[in-house]
C-alpha cells in the first residue's frame, strides 16, 4: 500500500518537475528519501524481531549494567492499574513527564505544590524503582504568572530559590536531574549557540552555570544532566546542534561546573531516513571523552507518516528502535535508556503528531492494552546485544 502511494506520488513529482523544469533538486531529494523509505519498509518486513525469553526490559538492561525506565503521569499511574503493573514489571526507573515542571510545582511565585510529584516519588519508593527529575530550567511549561512576574532584577533569585527548594526536597532519592533542558538553538544565531529564552534574557549566559552549581550544592550525590533534542540525525540542523552542545559541554567542563551527563532525548521519526551511525557514534564518543555519561532520556518513534496497516507500521517503528539503540549502546558511556511513556495510551504524540487516518499512534513498547509490541522486542534485542557496562 505504501509502495503504491509512493509510486503514485513519484509519478506526480516527475511529471511536475518535467513540466515546470524547476525544483529538480528538491524533487531529487524527495525521491531519494522515498526510495530509502521503501528500502527500509522492505527491510523491516523481512526482519526478525525474535527475542529469547519473556524477561522484562528493566531486567534485561540491568544484566548489562544499564537502567531502563519510562516517563509516567501521576493521574494515569494512580488510576490505571494495568499501567501501574506494567510500569513496575518492565521498568527500573521512572521520570515524571509533567509533575516536576514549573507549571505543576509553582502555583504562585512564592509557593510550591509538591503533591503530584511526591505521589510519584512515593510510588517509586514503594516499588523499588529509581526516580529521575525533569526539569529544573526550561523555557516551556512555565506557570501563567511567570511572564508577568519575571524581570532582570528578580530572575536570578527566582531560579536559585526554585532549584534549591526542589532539589533539596528530593535529595537522597533522585537518580539524576535534568538541570537544564533545551538551552541550545543554533537557529537563534548567537555565537554561543544558546537559545533566546527568558532565562538568558533576564539572567545572562551564565544562567546555566548558576543552575548546575546550585543543584550540586543542594544535592551533592545526584547525577546532574544537560538534556536536549535534535541531536541524532545527519542533517545540517542536527549537526549544528551537536556542535553547539559539544561547545557548551566543553565550556562547562573547562570551568569545573558540576555537570555529569548529557541527556539525548531521542524523539525519533519512523519516516526519517537520515541517520548516520558513524556520525552519531563520533558525537557520543566526543561527549564521553569529556568525562560525561550519556542517558537516552525521552525515546519514542513517531508513526504519523507511516502506513495504516500495523503489519507494515509496527516493523518500521521497531526497526528504528533497534537500529538507533544498537548504535547508541555501542558507546560504553551510555548508562540508561528511558522511553517517553511505556504504553501507547499515554503518549504526547497522540496530540502532537496524530495520524491522518485517526488510528491510535503506536510509538511505545506496549500497546493500549499493555501488550508488548514489536517495539518492545526491538528494545529487548538491543539490550541483549549490548556489551556489559
Ligand atoms: O510529553 C510532554 C507533554 O505531554 C507536555 O505537554 C509538554 C509540556 O510540559 O512536555 C512534553 O515533554 C517534553 C519534555 O518535557 C521535554 N522534551 C520534549 C518533550 C515532548 O515535547
């Protein structure tokens, strides 16, 4: 079905190109992409996603010295027993998808509401799971009062107070903190690669250093992470981002700022063919050579542009998981893999990248009935293949 669609599109494109005599390179790129996609589809259909046992993902990862976990939402975990059971069964670590962000934690400029995140921290304790923090400094998910309140006089104090209070609240119980999230954006054309955020605007470029130092003082025993997206593909945009992130990390390390790891979000697309294992591996080893660990923090595979039939769709998604993780796990500095959710019932992609055919998105290891899918097999296989840390 996909091939027919692609073929039809291809003829249209050729026809248009021939007629107009312009845009040849755009058409060339598009054809090349579709050709590659057809190859991927053919390849994934013939792939064998067999696994050797039923052992859970967390257990398989642990055998290799890796930690597997998933993002969770308090409302879902507290109301959906099947989800809760699956999380406890498959995972060794959880991270709140929403509840540790400013819009949840900070109802007013002078107060904190820890209740939803505390519920999750308690869930992790009761079930022997590690707990991860996301995120102390971000330019999104800010409370409504934020833009009306922040200015260059109070920004530094506001940030320090937030970090100190929140990090101390969970000190001793947190595996790692995403201290700063998504601070780099070369599209803003600054020489330091920083994104133009309110934090940069009101505090200045040392807001990142201030944040890491404050987090370290408040909990000297947790792993402090810089977390970002758009780092994995062989595109100009991702290349620029990789370079800018490396520069930031080098700079922080050269100043002895307490930073311990890079979080690579890894929001992948089932439709994207521009993954270059060598370039990606080189980036990972450059990060590792700075003495940093690496976490795959928010992995999922968008299926919005893939065929409807899950006989075709699932193997493509699974293939992307297996190919990416196999490469990433070759780097010994990678210590952890988290998917951005566990079940297709709870994924940001249902809203953010819905399918045109309105079918349920199938981007995570378990389906909406908490049944394992080929994506689960793919992740399991990558863990099984990984060398022990
Ligand atoms: O998945 C999250 C979505 O449900 C929230 O609405 C959004 C704002 O809080 O954040 C999403 O998670 C993002 C994460 O915090 C940072 N990296 C990108 C994730 C997807 O947008």
